[in-house]
C-alpha cells in the first residue's frame, strides 16, 4: 500500500506558539538586561523624593538620576563581560548580541546627562562627582560583597534623596527631619535589594560570617524599612509601599536572573509608583 502524504514536523499552531514564546523571552531579556529598568527606578524614586522634599525642577533631577544610572550600569556591564559570563550568562549573551545598540544608547544617555548638568547647582555637581568616582571604582570594589551592598545602597540613596535635598535645602518649606526619614527608609529597601542581588550573583558566601543566611538578612532589611515607614511622620506614610513590595518580592525569592532583575528590582519601581499614587490621593497638599 503506498504511503500517505508526509506530515509536516510542526503545525502552524506550534510554530506560532514558538514565535510567541521567543518574543516573550526577548521582551523579558530586554526589560531585565537593557539597563532601562534601573534607569526607570532611579527616575521614579527621585521624582517621588523631589515631591516629598518640595524640590524645584523635579524632572531635571529625575532625568539626571535616570541617565546617570543608565550610564553607570551600562559601562559596568560592558567592562565586566568575562566575570558576568559565569554569574549572569543570560545577560552576557544579550549584551553581546546587542552590543552596538547598547553602545548607541549609552552615547545618547551621556548626551542627555551632559545637557541636564548645565544649570545644576555646584553642591549637587560635587555630590554627582563623588558618586561618579564610586561608579568608576565599582568594578574593583564589588568583589567584596559586604562592601558592595553598603556603598551601592549609599550611592542610590545619595542620588534619589540627596540631589533633591540639595535642590530644596534653601526653601523655607524644606524639612530636614523628613529627609532623614526618607533616606533611611529608601536605604533599607536598597540594602534588601542588593543583598538579594549578591545571592543571585553567587556572592552569598562573601557577605560575611555575620550573615550566615543572607536572604534572611535581606528580608530583615526590608522589614526595618517597613517599620521606619510606619514610625515616620504622617506625610511620609506613602513610602510604606516601597519596602513592603520589596519584602513581598523577597518572600517568594528565586535565584534566577529574570526574577532578580525584574521582580526584585521591579518591586522598587512598583512601590515608588504606588507611593506617588498614595500621596496624590490621600495626603493633602501633596
């Protein structure tokens, strides 16, 4: 009996499913590895801090924070591809596949950053310079996981809280006490986030003998941020969203590149967005 017609190895439905899956993977890789997410986090946290501290020109400070973060993270990842090949292989493959595009976006970010610097006060320029020096030394300093968690958290706090504070310090409505509370709440959330980052990168063993369970330490830092937000003055209650979302992300932690870079980092972005919404709805005069 003659054989029937040969069946194709895959159906149109299976092919479409494969294309959709590939598109989803690319979308997740783009979100996680393009440096757009940390840049967006820096922008929205700085915007929120500017509003809380009554700083003028919040768009400028948010833009500086966003462009500067994009540059620091982009340059670091381009310089350290060999080390990241072991700790973040998926990210390394993405960067190598889109190297030209990433370099072009870095150039655009540098131009934007330079333009935003033109009318920046001298005290803010000094702080930005100090943070820039830390960024240049990051490749060497990050080998010590405990030190990395500390100085990167301080740098993020300085950018997101310090720059708007310097811009608002001369205004009569500026409240130094609120700035201190704001700084400690965000610092706690950053510490929680960065300890989880060290766990994902395989640095847990180097966090220190005082931290045998680094994820437990990360969750503790998030809980401290929650406690600080509860104890803070009433006008800062909206900040509770930020450490709370970070604690929630850490409660279901998975040591994968996508979870760490999208869910754990994204918790800061969503928390800041909810904080802004909370302020606009429930805090008079916000």
